[in-house]
C-alpha cells in the first residue's frame, strides 16, 4: 500500500466507482488516499486502484515520495551545483555556475523550492556520507551520484531521486546504500541550453570539485564499498563539459573513482563515442560563443565499467534533437548533406547507441570500452507486473512510430510535433525515464552492479 495525494478535483472521467463503495463522493484536491495497485488501459492510461476499490486516473494522483520505503532509506544527499538566492536556498532563477558546492541531507522537503543548503568542505562531505552508509547492512555497499536531465518543469526535480529510491531500494536485489542527487542549473529553452550546460561542466572541473568525489571514493574503497555514477538525458551535456574541460585542466580529472558509470538515454550526439571524439560546430554561434569537443572517452579513466542504455523509440530525444538543431541554416556554416541538416552530426546517442557505427556503409569507428544495452532488447523479457512502481509501457502509437521510422530511414524529421509531448506527456515522460520506470532496466542495472568490479565480456551479453 502506497500513500498518495489527489492533486485536482475529480469527476466521472477521472474517478470510477468500486462495487459497493464506501466512498459516495468524488475525491477533492488535497485528499489523502492509499493506493493498492495499478493497471493500464489502452496501453497508455494508468489507473490507480485504491484500497477501497475505487479507480483514479494516475494523472491526478501524486505518490508520496519514499512511501513504502523503510526509514533508513528516506534520507539522502543533495549536492547543490547551483547558485543560491538571498535566503541560502538553491536559486531557480540564476542559471550561472557557482563558485562553491553546497549540500543538504534531504528526505523530501514539503516545498522543494525552498530548503536550506550549506557549504561543506570535502572532508565534511565525506564524513557525512560515510556516517550515513555505516548505519546500513554491510551488503548495501554502493553509493550513487545521480545527475538529472533537462528541467522539463521548473524546480529542483526532487521527485526524481524519490522515484530512483522507490524503484531500486525496494527491489529485493538492491545493494545501493545512498544517493547523492546532483542538482545543476539546467533550466532554459532547449535551443539555448547546450552552451550553458557544457560550460557549467567545464567550470565544475576547473574549480577542482572532482576532488569531493575522489575523497569519497577513497573512503568507500577502504571499507569495501564503491562510488558509482548515473546520468540521465540532458545531464550528458553537463558531463561532457566535466570530462572535457580543456587541456590545461585535464589533470584535475581523477582516475578510477567510480566502479560503474551508467549513461541513461544520453541526450548528446552519437559522435561522442567516436574514437578521439569530435569537435563540432556550435549551431548557435554567431559573434559570441565557441565550438565544443564532444567525447565520452575520458569516462574510461574514471571507471572500468561504462554502460550506455539507449532506446530507438524514445520520442522525446528525437524532439530534443530537432529543437536544438532543426533551425534553418543562417549561412554561417557549410550545409550538411541530409534533409533537415540535423542527423549528420547530431543523431542522438540515446536513440542510436552504436548502431550507426555498426552499419555496413559506416565510416565511423567507435571507442572501445563501452557496453551498450538496447532497452528494446531488455523489455522483451518483461514480465507482466503491477505497474504501480514501474509505469513503463512501450511506444505503440502508430503516428509516432512512423515518424521515428522516417527519421531513422530517411533523415527526415517531418511529422515530429511538440504538441504530441503535451497530449501524451505522462506516457512519454515515464517512457523517457526508463532508468527508474522500467522494471527490466532496474533489474539489469542491479545485476551489473552486483557483479565483480571488472565485468567479463560474456557477462555483458543481454
């Protein structure tokens, strides 16, 4: 049973009666309910079934963060890589990179827009995390740094670590101890955000903030535990800046601090895994700005195990590519040979994985040392299960599938529509966030996590 909150007044379209119901009215905004299970209808609409049998459209229900999770798993850490407002709260308006890191131990603040953070030096940070980890069973040996993606909505997105905790820490095979939620200034329009994200990543490394992770990794290793990194979606733009800070700052990147790095739905060019990376033209550069190196190869120095999870049916990533790169050429760059001037350089790693490198006519060579996992392969083994914790359903909308097929086969983005993401928002977001909405992905991540530190090739076969 999971505690939840009704977020809008319900009516006959959003609430269905149970047989012999003990509730004779429609639920109102603010009512607290207990959810017993869930089900899908028409392969998209998720309905929550309450303890009294009444069914409620999931769009109008907010699951209480960490509900159903033990007390020891409700406290985690917020690493604030954002500037602060006048009240020492993480700023939602200032999109610049900060000069110091701030932290807080969080459960789930009732108002995620206002909570205090404090500056901790490296040793205070390490001591706080280690004290928290030592309270748990010895097999709970993995600490995760979780870098979120683009701000689809305003705020600090503190619902996402709660979703991560509920999906992974309620799993019977869980060995994760704590999550360090890395909040960064990702807000802004998608067409303007890449420069800021990459530059914020470069700034992180140039300020030597990686040393926080290095000291924590060393402390965990001394006790037979490990530090891991998981990155979602647009967070890969920040990560790209962190690991490509400029030649003078490369020595500030430590080695072998993560046991595993998980790259989930990477919203970054597929050429980031090309051997030696690629230096790409900045589509938005006129008189200001600069071009950027895209390369994920430096991750192999940070970790022996780097895993890429991708999904060719991830509609939101195709839209993201179009929004950033689909503008008409202003004549400042050489034209590209494909239809929309998008796919030559900017096919999305989260949609293609290494498929473009493996094509028979490909002249591309990928970096070694990356393990690729296709979500479409993983979901083939999906068992029918209660979607209350894992509300993932594969894409079956014929229009969207035709649009994706047209992109992949003809390099044409015609028919890709932003309104689709609003009409199908709940479905597409859970589909895009498969790192914690898809049970087979959660299963697979935990299997890799619980293997030996250096995985044999045969263990990586899906």
